[in-house]
C-alpha cells in the first residue's frame, strides 16, 4: 500500500487518524508498505501483503499477535482463513517459478458455490451491465478523471479492473469484507488497485469527500445496515460524484439468493440527498445487446418498475450522466484473449467446435440471460485451442467479442 493513502484513512470505530505503530516492512523496489501494525486512538489493525484490515474480531486479533511475533506467514494464513494444508498449497503456488493464476488460487481458497460466480464473472449479465455503465461514464469528456474512485464490496476485483482502465491518474480503491478476495485481486485481477479490508455495514475507514465515483454492485441487498451504508457512501463522495448501484434485488420481484431486499422506492429514498434515477436491469441489458448503448435519460418511477427482479440506481449532481451513452467498442486486447471458460473447445478439419456448459444447473438458472448472447453451440473457422490474437481468429473476431465467446481477461486469470 502506498504510504500516502494512510492520510486518507480513519478508524471506523473512533474516527481518529491512522498511523504505523511498528517499524513496518516496505517493498525494496516501489517503496510501498507491505506489512505493518496500524493504530489509531482506540485499537490496532494488521496490514499484511499491502492490505490493511479494519475489522475488530478474533481473526484480526490473532493476526495481530502473529505480526507482533514477526510471523507474517501465520498472519497471512489467519486472514486468508486457511487450514494448514491449504496454506501449504497456496505457498507452493506463490513460491514457485511462475505467478499463480486467479483460477488456481480461487480453487484453493474458495470452496463454495461463490467460486463459480467469480470464475465466470467476466461474461455474466450483471457484470456486462455494470461494466458497460462504468466504461461509458468514465470515458465521457465531462468525467472527473483525476480523482480517487471506490469499488465498495468489490469482491475479487472484476469491476475494479474496469475502473482501473479509465483515463487519468486517480487512485482506484477496492474494499471488501473478505481479505482473501482482496488478496487474490491484488495479485491477479486488479494488480494496481489499493485494497482495503473493511465492513460496509459499519462506518467506512475513509476521510470525507474524497471519491468522485463509488460503485457498489450486486451487494447492497446483503448489507443489513443499509441506511448507515448509504449515508457513508454520500459522506465519502465529492459533491459531483457518481454513485452507481447496479443490480439491486427488488423486494417485489423474484431473485435467486435475494438477500434482504427493499422496494425500489425505499432504495431511492436512501440516496435522496442526491438526484436519483432508477433503471430496469432487463431494459439496460436489452439496450446493451441491441444497440451497444446505455440509456440513462428516462427516470423510471418506482411504481412503474413493478415486479422486475433487479434494478440499477444512479445518484449524482452531475446532470451530464443522465443521457444516452454509447459503449466504447475498442476491441484492442488489453491483457489476454481467451475462449470463455464456459465453453468446451475441440478442433478438427480447420474448425473449432465450441459447446457451452454451465458449471451447475443452479448457475444456469440464475444466469439464464447468458443464453441471449452466448450460443449453445458454434463452429469457428480457426484454431481457438491455444494463445489467441485477433488476426488468428479472423473475420469472426468482432462478433465473438460482442457475444462474450472471446474474453479479454487479466494475464494471470485462467
């Protein structure tokens, strides 16, 4: 973590400033803080592998004891939530001759159904909509590109990567409750982000009015203290900030793993300190697929949203946001081009044969909208089994990218 970030941090419990209370360990190359004990006027917090943990529980206390004994490996294991065997497996990967991939680390650290959500995240419908909004707004000529942005409850960094691609030098912060998600993100999906472990149900560990964009995607319904979270988002954002809450589960509709949902009018009321507009996720996805655009003009009244399963909320004083925006269609490969891992690939007679397979039946039901743009079967007149380039794929390249059959993913992803 860059040491200048410490001046932007505040204790979530007493609100006082944060400082380094031990010698700390700094990276010899970039000078960033790698390991330390941080403190305020009320307590201490561990910082391991550049990630501070602003929680007060048994796990963080054990990690602090390990750091106090100079056992960084043990502190890391505690924060990652690993047993001894899993910790050894992670160490074997990270100490090897090459950097481990997102898929390899996820396979060890995450052992539940959420791993499917994360591994296939780059093509799911909720990601497509949120990513399209981020790319459309952060490349707009009116966007304030030089200030800090926050991906709150950002998991393992998929949308953080979208924020990192924006023009301008501002800091990109990824915050989540789970240290392991941040740890993987900082190594693979969002390498240049500033990762902060904190609880969005508590006061956020930031000083006021510092973020020009706050994204909270696919998580707000699971937060119990929604009023506190909404007020905190407004507190830490600048006056002209863009607050984006994609994929809010509607209490009047049906959702898989719905969480503690609210009605559209209640979501709107929580952010009423800023001009708020609501959008139907189904309509947003339709516009993305049909016209490669995001229509943020119409302000849909809460009662008109009815029982649609999910909505997107935008709150901002920046009038230019509420317009129709084209989605950037730059097909240059940023990192690595791969076949979507939802496909099995075989090859014969100069053609690749792709068959879509969902990891579980439950995944297929939850993300049924994938069927709108990911064909179940298709043949491509090029060899898609190895490393790919646009030239190698040939005339089908643009359409395969549009369909998410081909994905531009981080180099250390799959």
